[in-house]
């Protein structure tokens, strides 16, 4: 099947379309867009700015990728880009913005991401693979999201936050602190509610792995004494455990507060 462009769509000169791309009615593809093989734009979808869309992606009606950052006075520039991986789905009215040059100019979204109705990915975010964002999730700028993170509907995340891999962000959570790998947070403002046990089991973590993660979690967050001392002691006790050390390293590398239990 060759590339199909509906007569009412507007594909500007300069746009690069891969093989077997489908552009539906009333879509708009800007002159600097690159669309990977087999991707589908349903009616009224828009790809603008300096945007690269990987193979096998689907944009539902009124999804918009590559808009400029929501910063007053900002104008489109080649140094402001959005790069999306393969097999991502953007449902109706989703948006993802390009980056700001003074911060590197790049927003990235990994492979196999599923972004549901009305969700927003702001400038300079870096989203991992297999991330799921439910309806109306809102990510402010400069956020890092690890692989396999799930966001419940209406969750919002503060700018410059980090979300570790395999974390779960509960519906309606307002996240203003970094979330550890494997963590589960809920509430406004969000607090650490434990580990993402459902996600860990779904992704094939062994019982031994889950036991080790849980033991390290309890030592760090539920033990006695100062948090820093508990962290240091856990690092000594679990120095040979890569999953426990992943949590510890994540905490130590950040320069923002860590989301803790209430």
C-alpha cells in the first residue's frame, strides 16, 4: 500500500513522509515534519514545527504534535524540536510541544507510548518507552519519565520533576517531588503510598526481585532515624543488589525533594 493523502489534507512542501503513511481529512503537516513508515493521521490531526514521528504511530482526531513551548514570545526555530519514537498512540486532543534551545531544544517521547484524550507533554520533557498517560494528564516542562510509567487520569506533575521507571502515578495526583523507581504515589500533594506491585508483577519481576525491592523500600522510608542515615545504611546493606541500588542512586542523583510516605 502506498502513501495516501486525503484531498482535504494540507501537506506543506518540505515535509518528509515515509512509506505507507496515511494522512486523513483536514490534517495539517508542516514543512519541517518527518513522518515514519506506516504512521496514520486521522482527521484534523496536526504535525507542526521541527517534529520527527517514528514508524507505526497513530494520531487520533485533533491531536497536535510539535507546537512551540507555552512561553510568552517564543517563536518557532530549528533548534526547537520534538522527536517521537515508534508505535506511539496519541488520542483525541493530545498535545506535545518542542523544546527550548537554551535547555537543549529537544522534547523526546520513546517507543510504544499511549497518550490518552486531552493529555499534555510540555517542552523539554524526556519520556521513556511504554509510558501510559490516561485522560487529561498534564506534564509541565523539563520532566524526565522513565520506562513503563503509568499515569492515572487528571494527574499533574511539577516542572523539573523526575519519575523513575516502573512507577505509578495515581489518578488526580499532584506531583511536586521526584518519584522513585517502582514507587506508587497518590494525593494532592502526592505522597508515596508504597510500591507499584501490580506493575512489577505485570512486567515479570520475580518474587525474589520484588522481595528485595520491598525490603530496600522499607529500610529507606520506614526505618528509624534520619532519612540520610537510613539511605546510607541501605546502600551498604544492599550494595550488591542492582534493583535496590537503582532506587538509592536515583535519590542521590536528584537535586529536588523526593516524594516520601505521609
